[in-house]
């Protein structure tokens, strides 16, 4: 199979540096390439429509990459050229991470060996359609089992119906209860795992004929855990062990050590960690907490985790755990740091904050001959530049007032909204240490929602309107 041939387009200022980078990168990433330098100093001045008639592509080109700051719709180019057309990263120095050096490592990234149980808390208060909808989302996000959480102190007669509905929808199911009656209903309906058994209900476990999770009578009571495990081993009941993770302030560190103790004491037995006591009961974003706990689980060979998504700051824990388990598996099995694998868990800050320098922005402003607004963020200042102005200010409201005074064209409501929207993105990027690029979404890891630029939307609307007019003119 022939190697892909990438055709790169750039401006004069970046040409030499990009050529040197590609000379080193292409052999490592296994692609051929060609580089075309267009008659403009800075790539940010380009638009897709301006680039199109100036392209010089050989017949063996398989992919076209335009600069990340090139504006306009790429769909027309793709239709004309019949090859994929993409924007590169906002900074050409990120090309190795885009596909080069990173690609070799990613060939081995993805496997995992930690199972995720996602618990539907207080499941009795949910309707079956609600439960099935939630379970479907969690399965797509990486959950291996759906855990049906029951409420203590009452017997839920409908648990079997819920388990059956989940099983009919293709889910693997566990039940979270100490109540033997509830457990019996759930296992009869197809639950394959019981959370949990201790001295209060272990004598019923043999009747259920499914795997169970052994827990201590209280988190610090190690002897009770040993007795329950001994009982299950004697009765030859399939089981895994959960020593119980405690919240910070209530014995977290000691409880964590008990997991290591359990692995040493029962080296051949599966262990499960319920991580909700930390992710749900610590008022911090859950992604870092989940990643750290999954790292501990991987190192200590803890085979499964139970997570929840009750409180808002933990609302995406299942997906976070799915990403984390793949990262830590790679790190440990390949003896590499869990870096430069994926940015999916960088939900707040970016891996790198890329921005043009003040000097680069001023040079760019000198080259602009049109009145289209270009927005930049550099060294804490917001910039608006076009052929009429080169303005900057740290306050977006003050900057907009300067724009209104300086511009010779009328700014309609749509453009005013557009400028305000882009300035709000820039301020957000400045606040959080993120990269800002006009007409492109800020990155929020796996939560990123790509956005279509204002100009692309307007262009698409005009294309659709022309198509409608042509359709109306056709004779019946």
C-alpha cells in the first residue's frame, strides 16, 4: 500500500521553519509531502476561496492541509479536488502531535483491563424508559455493567422488572443491595453480580448462583472481611473483594492502603474499588480524581471500579474513567508516562497555550487589505485588526467601543453579536490558559463541541438560497 501524500500550504513567514519541520517529521510519520508557499506573508490572511485558484497539486496528492488559521468553508474545495481537505493545528509546531511522532505510540493505545460498573442511584425512583436511556448512554461511554442501586431499609418489589428490561436491551447488570429479597428478585431476572455481601447476608449467597462482592461489616473491620472471604471460599462462591474506599477526612488514606493489603493477601482474587466516595464527595472536578484512582487501580491490579454520576461535578465520570483506564494501561504496560497520548481529559486547560506575539500581530496588520475583522489573544490583550485598525485592550467592552469609533463601515447586529461571541471566547481562553483561534471552538477535551464559523454559516446559507432559486426557475 502506497504512503499518503500530504500537500501543505503556508505563507512566506512560516515557510522555512515548516519545511525544516516536515523534513524531519515525514519519515517518522510515514508520509510523502509537498509544500506550497503562497504569495502572502502570514497564513492567517488566507481564505479557502483565495487559496483555491492558486493551488498547484500533483496527481499523487492524497490529502490537502491548509493552515489552521485559514478561514472559510473547506467543503467546496473537497468537492472540487475529490480528496480530504483539512485545517492543520493553529500553530505548525503542533504538527508532530497532530499525526507524526504521536501516531507510533497510538498504535498501542486503547486496550484496558479494568471493568467499569456505572451505578444508577436510587433506581426505584426512575422510570424504566429513563433507566434504559441512561444505560444506553453509559454503555456508549464505556460502562461494562449497569449497576441497579437499591435504597436501604425497604424492599423494592420492582427491581426484577428493571433488571429484566436492562437485560432485554443487551446490558450486563449488577444489583447494589444487602437485602436478600431484593437480591433474589434481581438475580432471578438476570443480574450477574451482587454488591454486596458481608456477615449480614452471606449465608444467602449460595442460593443466588452468581458472583458477589465481599465487603467488611464496617470499613475498618478487616477481620469481618477476612471471615466473609473465608466463608465464600469455603462455599466455592465466585467473588471479588471491595475493602471500601472512605472519603477524605474520614479515613481515606488508611482505606486506600487496605486495597494494597487486600491485593497482597488475596493475590489471585479479583478486587473492586467503589470510587464514588471520593469523586462524589470531594468538591473538585472529577476527571483528575478519577484518573488518579484508575492509576492506583492499574498498579495494584484492581480489576473493576464502581462509579456514579449523581453530583454535577462528577456528571461525566463514566467517560472519564473509560479514558483514564486506557491511559494508565498504556503507561504501565509500555513503561511510558501517561503524556502525549490523548488530550481528552484536559477539560479545563490546554496542553499548550499557542498565541502570536505582539510583533507577529503587528506584521500581520500591515499586510491586511480588507475590512474583515481578525481577532487574536496575546499576552493578556485582545486584538482586533483589519485594514482600518490595529486595536488592543484587556477589556472586551472597551475594545468594542474603540472598534465602533474607528471603523468606517456600519456594524450590523449580526456582526456585533459575532464580535462579542468571539471576544467572550478569547476572555475565557485567557482566564483558563487556553489557546484562542478565531472561528474555532475552544478545546474542552472529550467535551469539545466543534462549531461552524459565522462566515461559513453565511456562506452555506447563500449556497442553499441559490439552490432554492434555481429549483424554482426550473420548468415543470
